[in-house]
């Protein structure tokens, strides 16, 4: 079934087919005859349209103005597509209640499903989050292996800087890396993290094994570690790099920085959870104890998208001895629950000084980071976050960091984040001593 699960959902015929079916379904629900066609078109359709508008607007008010579970604003077109799907459900329900024809009722249900499916496909195109059906269903990657199957330490691993000058790939080297899922306990932090996703390049399975650098990646909010394997195309990016460098690539640990899909603990040690200690202490300690990697901090980097990008800069500024290298992909100007007052109240009981003591912008204004380096990546159409990213870049430069700024076509989506990671693997690998 891999041929079905791995069919692309963002390119090729699938988005077009979903759109055509959705249009056909919408036309049926709006115009197809019923037991009382005139009443349906003149009364029921307008009522359903009005109800869909009201419910969608109410949803926007709850999510964007009251609940505010996401630090990132949701694109207006997402609400529009959700409203279209809701309208289709309302129209189908009205037809089932008012039309006594069984066959037309069945067709109406199918039509509503087509519209909902088409709306979902359009929302997916906005975020580029689910490239295949495998990703939608949450199925294991084709290259997934059990952590117990990962080979243990080897004697006399290959070392040296740059590593590629000292490495000769064996003839039986795998042609792709593997992904495994494993819990990383919050031993010091007490943070209840979800399982991490770990990418191990082909060279990790060689004997002798090269002592590889480590990249810790973080997802956005809402999100999960698996997002980097799906929309982030992590395995494909690293496999492509490894294919050009004798099987060498960083070990990538996609750690959990939120604890659940909707949680927003701000990547701080606060009343919301000790995420900072988890990522700066628990994760590195576990990786060094359970994987054979280069323990030198110069071979470690942290990166992330959106919330994860904000978090990567937080870790780089608060713990430059652990993460002297970072990749901030579309991060926020500062950790936020929507605004500064709400953030400080929720995390620090209103103590603004406690917040500024760990906030990257405040830290970079009063400290120098001559041994730190990083890259800021943002979409050219990301009007909500691009100004903040530019501000952070300038602050990092003034704080003595070796940083550069990259703008890519696109908005606040995986189209930017997956391309952003792919475009920085060379720089990261040189920075961490993997290649010359």
C-alpha cells in the first residue's frame, strides 16, 4: 500500500481533483432539485449561508480574540475554507431533513464530504503540512525502525575536523537514513514531553562509525515532533545531503518543546513548565548517554519553526555553552501568549523582570555572544513575523553573533520551513565540523 500512502497531496493531480469534486459537490448542494426545490433555493440556502457565516465568525472570535491557543495568527483564508466546509454540512443536513428522496440524500452526503475534503485540501496547501496520505493518517515513515534495533556503540569511532576529511564510507553503507521514535524523560526538569523523533544518517550504521554532530529541532505550536518528518521533509532533506557526502549528515533529534498539541509553555522555566531545562539539560544528557555522537558543544545546534524558532533563539541566548549554533525559522520577536502582559502574568505571576531576564531581545541588548552563530529564515510574504525576524537579526549582529538572514518565497508555512532547513544544512554542517 506504500504506493497509495506516499501519493503527493500538495502537487500533481490530487489538489486539482479535490477542487473539481468540491465544486461539483457545492453545485449539487446549492442547485440540485429537492421535494420542494423553490423553498430550498429561496429559503433554506440563504439560511444555511447565514448560519455558516455566523458560526465561522463566532469561531474566529473565540480562537483569535478570546481563547488564543496559538501564538501565530490563523490566515483568513483558513477560516473561509472552514466556513465553506461548514456550509456544505449544513446544506446536506437540510436536504436530509426536507427531501424525501433516498438517492438524492445519499448523493448529498457524498457531495458534502467532497466539499469538506476539498476545503481540507486547500487548508493543507496554505500550511504545506501534510505532503502525503501517510502523513495525514500518522502512519510510520517507510524508513522507521524500532529504537531497540539501533546498533550500539562501536570501538574507535572516526573523529577529526572536518569529519569528511577523515571518513571513508564502506561499500555496504545504507543508501538512506532511518527514523526512530523514543521517549526522552524529563529527569531534571520534570517536564512531561511527548516522544522524540530521531533521524540517524546512513553513516551512523557503519562500523567504524563517524562521531557525528547533533541538530536538535523543535516544531511549532500547535504541533508535534512528527511535523518535521511530514511537512518539514526532514528525512528527505538529510538523505539528500548524506547522498552527496558519503553517508554523512547530522544526527537530528526532534524533541518536544510543548508537551501537547495546543500547549504553549513558552520554552521557559516557569509555572507553565520547565521546558528550558528539559531542552538544555535533559535532551542533551539523554542523547549523549544513549547515542554515539560528538559531545563537543561546537558540534551541537538547535533549530525550529515558528514557536520552535523562537525557542531556538531562547536556548542560544540563555545557554550558548550548550547550543552555540541556531537556526530560527520564522520565530517570534519574543515568547508570547498573544501579548506581553498576558505572557508575563501567566508565566511569571506579573513579574516583568523575571521575563526580561530570559527574553532574547533583552539578553542580546546587554550581553555579547562572540562564539555564537545562527541563521534567521523567514518567508517574504510572512507579514506578521518578517518584521520581528529582521529586528532579531539586527540585535544578534549587535550582540556579536555571526548571523545571516535569509528570505524565501512564501508565508508562514512548511513551504518556507522545509526549504529553509534544506538551504542551511551545508552551513550547519560546516559550522559543526562535519564537512569542509
